[in-house]
């Protein structure tokens, strides 16, 4: 299998745009969001990789091979933690939506460099934790806002494109969404980097304290739902 870094920009963006077109036609094809992101971000990913490993915590996470997946997360144990802790909130978030950490057990395909593979996987595995601490729901409006927050944090092209496309598609159903998206972006700029945060060390920490550690609003304003129709 060809490593993604060996593809030309034209090849990468052709594959990225094909995946994006599928997402626009059918937003339920969430696997194509990952495909789109992987190819769209390939040209700039080493900037993010370097920032991750320049952070001593990021380097430690990699050295310890930290993972948040079905092999390392005991949802029953997290759910048994006191209400208001990060772990309890995370377990409730997943279970209330029918999610599990199992979805990101395997490494991302087409990546030969283990450092790159690890950081991509870490971002994917902690996506739902970003939802928990920012207060953005998994409804379409919440996902769009979180993409804007993520763009402010990572400067990954895919997050800018997804937040822009999502905002434009939802404009008729939710005219106030652009304001929410801009607010999410500004919050992401002010917050400390979430990418290298050691979530596993803070399952028993009150969620409000975790948010304070990250420079996030202790009581975030959640994004109200909006139904976005698939493009014709």
C-alpha cells in the first residue's frame, strides 16, 4: 500500500475531494470524514507532528504508547466515578449516544511513519473528549462548531473546510450557526493545546477543573441542535 506522503498534492486532493463529495451527499458516511481529513491534511501534517513532540507531555504520551481505545478504557469503571468527574462525563457521553472507544482500535491506514500514525490516532481517539470539555454536542451544528474549534487548535485544512461547508449547508436551518462557529474558533485560539493533554491521568478529576486546566469556559454554552438535510 502506498504511503500517503508519497502521493503528489494532486493525487491527495483528488482522493480528499472524492471523500468530501460522499460526505456532502450522505452525512452519515462518517468514515469518509476520516478519509477526507487524512488526505487533506497530509501536506501540512508535519507541522502538527513537530508541535506535538516539542511538547514534553506529547513526547511522553508517545513513549508510553498511551491509547484511548477498547483495550485501555473500562467504561464501567469510568461510569462508577463520581458524577461531575471527567471519566464519568466521558462514559455518559459515549453510552448516551451508543458510542464506544472500539471504533479507533486500529491505526490509520496509508501511514508508514509511526510518529505520524500515533498523533493522527491520538487526535481521533480523543475527539469525543474534545466534545465533552467544549460542550459541543454530536448533532450537526455541534460537529461543525467543534471543527472550527479544532481548526483554531491544529490548523488542519480539513477542519477549516468541514466547518465552512457545514456552516453554509446549515445556514437556512440555523441562521445563528456562523456566530456559534466563530465563537468556537475564538475559544479554540484562547485555549491551551488539547492535542497533548494526558486525559488518562484525569479521569477522576472534576470536569470543571479539567476545563480550567485547558483554558476553557468552566460552564460552556452548548450548541443547539439543527437538522441538516443531505444535498440533492
